[in-house]
C-alpha cells in the first residue's frame, strides 16, 4: 500500500464512520469504558479529526494518533489503524497532563 497523506488518512476515517466500518480493539473498549467514552463520542471526534502523529510503518499496520472533539467539546485522542476498512480503533483516551500540556502538545517524558 502506498503511504497516504494527511488528507487521505482523514478521509478514510470519515468514510469509516459514515459507512459504519469501525472496529474497537479489546484495549480500546477497556479504555473507553474506564474513561466513560461512548462510541458516538468517538465517531464525532473522528469526523472532526486532526492528525497529530502518523505511524505508517507500525508493526500493526499503518496507524495514526488523531485528536478530535465531541459535540460537548470533550478532547479525545484516538489511535487508529487505517490500512483497510473496517478501521480498527487501537486505543482512545482523554489527553491530560503530564503526558499532554494541551490536547495537541506533548508534555515532558519522564
């Protein structure tokens, strides 16, 4: 597969939401439950996603870290494998200090 650019990746994510082509990994499901993140919140965040980091050579397949907000402006990070539909949500969480200074700026690694 050719490496996708940012716009192409975001279009794949939006298409996956529109066509109900999302699969949650066990880890993502556990994290979503622990942080009370609903599937509709994940879908809305994917529809207004901003790509933060791309991992085209990751061993699980091309993946990326995206930032998006829910309708209630809740900040979410979603790591998703985008190599094919359905896309797989690997993890989901709310970005917070100390790992994240802002929703889009990493904090200090300790």
